């Protein structure tokens, strides 16, 4: 069983569909905690660490063998809780960040300002791991927050939300035709990738993140056998 920590209920059907397509038979336990993101935005991600550990510990008690945190704002705090909860904790955007870190220039597009810093930091972390021992420099990372997008998301205007994100990606790529890759910072933005007209690769996190959590669960079971 994989526990998924969400900060919005919109992620539940998305990850159920990905499971059905890529990992049939894997059991998912969805934990929706909107309050954790609300508090993290106001007080900082570290403020929710105790509540996050409590929620994940409960999930492990129900049989979860790995955890996937689908909220980019809480990703680093979630990963840091792995030792306390006793199973691997995967942040949904790490596999995406690892792919982006291989590119010379990365544009991060976010709907929520609190997502920018942890996303950029994660890409830089992955870039350092790649260049370790090779003397290479990391990618040039810049970030854009889509004005008004998060308000549309909160209002339940999914179409308007995705259209605004796609328009921001296209505008960014039009202004910088030599960009290498665009990273959609939040899992909820994934479907915007199918609405862009740019030829620049646009990376999103749900599919690769779930794959990482499935692989982590299998490795954990193997090490515990």
C-alpha cells in the first residue's frame, strides 16, 4: 500500500487514474489535508512538521509501505519525516527535478509563490548530485508565478486555471526561444502541459512521482524481508 498525502482533493482521481494505467493492483491510501498547506503558506513548511509526521505515522499503521507527498510546498518537510515514520517518503516533484537538472536552462512555472523556493532548491540539489566529482555547473533556473492562477484553482475553476498556466508557459517560451525545459511546479498543473503550443519540453510531476513511490515501496519491502 502507498499512502498519498494531498493538500487538495483534486489529486485523488488523478493518481487513481495513473495507478490504473501504470501500476494496476497497487493499493493507494489517500490522505487529504488542506489545512497543512494553509498553515504552511502562513507560517512556513516547518510549522506543519509535527502534524505531518502524525498523519503519516497513522498511514503506516494502516499498512502503508511508502508515502508520496503530492504537495511541492511540503515536499522537503515530508522527506525529512521518513526516519520518524519508518518508511520511504517520496516528494512528487523529485523525479521531475532530476530530469530538469540535466538541462542547461530551466524555467519553473508555479501557481503558488510558496512553491517556488522549494522547487528551485530541489532542482539545484539534483544538479549538484549530477555534477559531483565532475566539476560541472548547475542549470540556470528562473521562476515565474502565474498571476491569478491559484485563485482560480481555489474557486474550482479548473479550466481557467489550466488555461492560465498554459498561457504563461507559452508567453515565457515566446520571450525566451532558447529555453531548454519548463517545469510545472505543482502536481495540479500537469494537464496544462497538453494545452501549450510551445515546442519546448514541459515537465510535470504526477506520473514520475507515483512511479518513484511504487519503486520505493518495493525496495522497502525487499529490505524488510
